[in-house]
């Protein structure tokens, strides 16, 4: 994954690079580094660990320069270490930061060793810097050396490159990894994401695949994949740097949990006229596409996949729209059968998840005619690739564990169910009823947030546990999966979710006094069946924690704790039941003292396979 930032300005660039790097840490935080160019040449500082460690190093060993590149790493090739941290430098002449994976690095490395290069890291990236160094000998400059080099690279990359031979200039390029150019008052910048540059500009150019950009402090020239000079549109970002502070919360995750009522409201806003959902909310051709399609195939990863699992229940149960779902990483290699009139729905917070993007491309190859993206990042690759788009308006999500992105995805998916469902078996009346349920969500979520202290008290039971089970049925089973994922991600407790009916087919063997079992038990048609499952657990001494809106006196005994959730309509309740599970995992993680916002080994945006 990794985050890159760079730029060329009149004066010292280091503060800008460091602020930018801090906002890119969600992309990885195994190591951090920067290189600047000044009269003495390239000055580079790298550390193992987070941006904070780099900041501390720079306090004791300051550097300055008006041209620079910086990087925060999520390790792929080579363990997290200072040697493997970027920038990588060849003979004090060329420095590179890279996000992506060079697939033919072994072959290039072999040739370069034969050519006398020495390798100082185990990374795939280092071959790039040596290749550019060699190309500079014959190419007549950094720009053409980079152009020559990228032709030899297989894989994915966003690159920032500078050379001591060309002070005051930077070359950047991308293929299948995101890269934006920021146009500031004092110079030009590059970054993996607009967030990194909001302190200097709100004006951006989004590079297209194959583009190479040459930057100086007062000039930007972009060349397309055929090396022709091109003009790319300048776009204004609506984000500001304030989006990225914690607003008094101890962690981004808690802030983002509490932002959900507002985020959901924003996702619903402007989509309706006279209480009727507008097809145009999904894009210009939405009406014609929705009239054409006969089925839906959802593709996503991680938490976004869980949102899709809930939506499958909604599509089929509420509207009788045939709907399938698969994790993107499996779909892309399975060679599935796909009809042209199946609408591909890709769900992604970042819009940059490599597997989801590849699955969308594969679905197109397999013959699906139309696609729709549900995404939180405008201008992301997924948004640009899909025919239709419905943006979740959660605002930037910084905590690695997804919270508000998930509930806004579910909100957006319900909007899609309404829009498509009306062409199938969803009555006008039911559509109105679902719309009303959606608009009641912010108020209902606010009520659940008031249970925070009760849930915090519950979390103490988990802090010494090694394992936990989450149970649900129907559209609440994916919510159990999401609850288990949240607990795993941030508290490192092994947690698994089961559809409650599967208990006796194996997991019941695990039940003992050390196994907390979190059960999502709304009062719906499956409650009686769920009660039997809970009795089975209780009878074997399992510790039940039940989230329900119903009185469950029949099974309440010493081993059972019940958290009463305000009653909501059953259709929408998967969204509502998500909130207490988010709070539970948050408080367990805080008690365990883990890094809530940046859990070990993970990254928010998974731009590698
Ligand atoms: C990573 C994140 C998860 C996220 C998943 C899919 O694993 O840590 O929170 O659900 O990627 O990301 P996307 O941006 O496609 O929703």
C-alpha cells in the first residue's frame, strides 16, 4: 500500500512533507522516510516505525530543501526495517519513493547486479532507482529516464523521483496505484491522496494510468502513456484540513463511530424529490441501466464485503432481485459465468482496493455490461471505472477499522435496493416505508450511542479472553461477521462469526466458561429459533452477551447478559445493531492497550493484491 508525498517549492519543504505523511499513515505505518534536495545534494532520513519516529529524528538531525519526496510504508517485499524504508537512493544521484509492487523485480535485480549495482534493501522498489540511474546516462535527463524505466516495469506503481543532477524538479508517474498532483500557491506537489496536501491546496489534477508528470515550482507538464503532452482537468476538493483532527475524541475510531448519524444523513441528502428516490442519484444513465438489468452481482473486500452480504438479503427478500456476492479476490480468479444483464455492484470505502478493482475489470471481461460503484472517495479509481456511482458521504475515515464507511455503505445499498427493486417486486408502499426507515436511522443511532457506558462496562469481560464467538441469523449474520472482524482487527482477540443455526455442526464443541458468545437477537421471525440456539449455549456454560430489543427472560441466568437496543423496523435493524458491536470492540481494544486507530500489520487502503 504505502503513502507517498512530494513537491517543489521556493523555500523549505520539510514541514509540508511531514504534515502530508501524517495524513497518509492510514496507508501503512511500518516505516517512514524522506529525502530532500539542497545545495549539498540529496539528504535522506529514514526510520523503522511511524511518522512520529521520523518527526523525532528530524528534531535532532534536521534537514531542509526545496525539492523533496517522503514515504510511509506497508511492508510487502522485505520486512519492516530502516534499510527497507523509502526513499531508496542510487549513488547519491537518484531518489525514489514508490507505492505498488514491481512484479519483475527479481529479473531486473539480476541484470543490475551483473551491471555492478549494489543492493542495500530487500525491496522490489530498489530496482527502480538503479534502472533510472542507468537510464540517465543515455537519456538526456530525469524525465526521459523515468519514461524509459517505466516501460521495463511490470506490476503497479505510483512513483516520486528526483535527482541531484536536476535540482528544483520532480518526476511523478502512476500505473494502477493512485497519485494526485496538488497545485499550490507556492509550488506543485504530488501525493497518494488529496488528504496529504490539504494544508497547501484544494486544487488537484488526478493523474491517469500511464501518465508521467514533470514538476518544478512553477510548472507542471503531463505526458500520457504515449508520451504526448496532455492537459488534465483541475478539480477542486471540498475537503479541508479540519476533517483530519480528532475533535477532542481520544481516537479517530471513536470520533467516526459518533459521526455516523450525520454521515448517514449526508448519504441520504439530495437523493429524493417529493419523497421519491431519483434514479439520477446513481448517474445519468441509471434509469435505462436499471430497466435493463435482471440480476445483481456484488464484489467487495473486508468490511465492504460484509455490507454486500446484508444487501443480498435485502435485494432478494424485499425486492426479489436475484443477487449474488463474492469476495473480490476470489471472484477475479474463478472464471465465473456472468450474464450481460447482471449489474456489477462494487463496494469500497477507498475505491482503490486492488482486488475490487481487478474483479470489476474481470466482470467486464466476462461480459457484464454495466457496473455501479458504492464508494466514499470521489475521484478514486473505482469511481472512475464504474458506469454508475453512488457516493457514501461519510467524510474521510482515518481509523483503519471501518465504522462510518460501513453504515453509510449499508444506507447507500438500501437506496439501491429501492431504486432497482421498484423494477422488480418492491411495491411503491414498501419503498416509502423503507425510505422512512432510512430517515429514522440517525435518530435511532443517536439513542444507541447513549448505551456507550453500558457497553464499556461489558468490555471488561473480554480483556482477558483469547477467543470470542459472534452469532446472528439472516441479515444479522453478516453483522455478526462484522462484529467479529472489528474485535479481531483492533483487539487481536480471535473472533469468529457463525450463523446461529450452524452451532451444533461444530462450534458448540468450543463452548466453555472462557468463551464469550455475542449474539445479535432482534425481535424478528428468526428470534424463536435463535432462542433455542442460545439455550444450547447457556446449557453448556457459555457466557452469552445478547443484543436484543426483546425481553429474553427465558434464558436469563448468571451466564447471560442482555443489552437492550431500542426497537427499530426489522429491515433496517442490521445497520442499527452494528453500532453496539463497534463500541464493544473499541472499548475492548482500549482496555487491552492496543493501537486502536493503527492496528498492527494492517492498513486502511489495500492497493496491492
Ligand atoms: C482493508 C481495511 C478494511 C476494509 C478493506 C476493504 O482491509 O482495513 O477496513 O474494509 O480493506 O477496503 P475498501 O476501501 O475497498 O472498502
